[in-house]
């Protein structure tokens, strides 16, 4: 298990120096953030990023994300140009020593929450998804914008892309994902860069848009689209685990035994009675997931991929990017390190 931490680049208040001081920290998870979705990243930006990370004593081996242009998801005739750019980025990142690329295939929006600063009983605040709040949200008229969403959409362009998705059902989205994978995975095999798709978050259709990376049956189907270890998963426990329909420990065990998990996102969520959820501290009793059982499954299968503590709460008065403060994620990393060390020693 190689511990890693997401870093949003030089503008991130959580600096590389701070991240390095978390025990057992191995890799930085980052991206080039100033290039529009679908375009080629420059050699200068990628190698400057690599140098910064390595100068801080950390490895530059995981990219999250290289975003997939909407035309690829929609299967538009223009997709081939964007796939060519995507392949150029894979080759460039491979040259820079990157081992894993995380990406997702969610139409229009990345992860969705209904509130970013819900105050919990202990005075910390966290990201939450309340079904009743979601029903009142309309991205076409509201002012909704979440971190991680492509902020380049105007109201008109958002309406245009929503209209385009009226023609795309789940089967069509599968077809477009297959087309994309068949083009890129042979290149990944050639340059030794593993692709790791992030599950849809939350794992159900939202605002009428289809979502397919949601459950065991669909993960099986995904892995068979191109049956290569280079076509793998980012197993995000909080994304797949916010519904009781997914047995996270089983999924982690099954896919790590197959060698198809290249990147783990470990966080906890508390599932509420109506199917809403709140992000919680990593410690198992704080949420609905058994983090020890998740780590035990990885350990049993000799997981040697990357793992990062995913979203944390805001604690101790910290402010900053929702979900991506320093303190609670550092506590999460330390908690996971402790579980892993225990498993290693019990095994001897
Ligand atoms: Mn995640």
C-alpha cells in the first residue's frame, strides 16, 4: 500500500511541505489545472509539477484527474480529436513517470452534494447529500456550483449539453465508454500507465443524467469492456458505499484479488434512513463503513497500489476547499497507517 494525498497545485493552502510531514506519505495525487477539458497538457507544466513534487521529497506517480471531454461521453463525431489529445496526455504522463491515471465517466457533473458545510454534532462540518435538498435543486436555473465541477459552463451551454444527453441512455453511454477504452488501453499497455476509473458519486442517476459506474454488476461489465489490467478501478469507498446496495468489503476483496484496483479512496459515510448521507470521520464507528474490514481485504490480497484518504471534515477551525482540508485527511491517513501496520505485524 502506497499512501498518497491529493494536492491542488501551488495555489493549494495545504502545501507539499505540510503533506510530507504526515507519516508514511509516499505520493502526491495532482493534475494540471489550467488547461481546458479535452486539450493537451504541456510538457513544461507536467515536468514543472513533477519537479515541485519531487523537490518536496514525494513521488509524482498518480494523476487525478485527466478529465474526459463531454464529446467523448456523448459519442459526438468530434470525439476522435479529443481521444487523440487524451492519448497524447497519457504518453506524456508516462514519460514523466506517472503510474496511475484516475478519471471518471459521469455526464456533465462530477461529484454532487447538496451542502458543503453541514455542522455535525461535534461542531465540525462536512459535505452532505440530503435527498429533500436535491429535489429542490435545478442546475439549469439555480446558482449551484460545486468544487470539481467544470465551471466553464454558461447557463446556455449547460442547457445545450443537457439537451444532448436526452439522446443518451445508459446503453449508449456504455457504448461510448467502450469506444474510448478500446482506443486508449493499448497505449496504456505500451507505456505502462494504468487507468483507474472513479465510480459515480453518488452512484445513481442525477438530474435525469445517466450514470453507469455504480454497482458490482456494472463494475464487472466495465472490466470486461477491455479485459486488461490497465483497465482498472479507483475504488472509492465513500462513493460506492453511500448506498446499502453495495457491499464495499466484498467489492474491495473481489477486485483487489483480481488485481484490478490501482487506486483506493478511503473515507467513511453515514447513511441515513431515507437514503441521504453525510460524510463522516474515517474511524469506522463514525460512519456506516467498516474501514478495518476494508483494509483487511486489501491486506489479504497484498494490495500494492496507491491509497489516499478521501474527503475529510473541516475541524479545528480550518477553512479551505470543502472536503480537502489538511487536518481531517491527515487523521484519516494516520488511522489507515495504524490499521495497516497492525495487519502487517499480525501476519508475521
Ligand atoms: Mn473518491
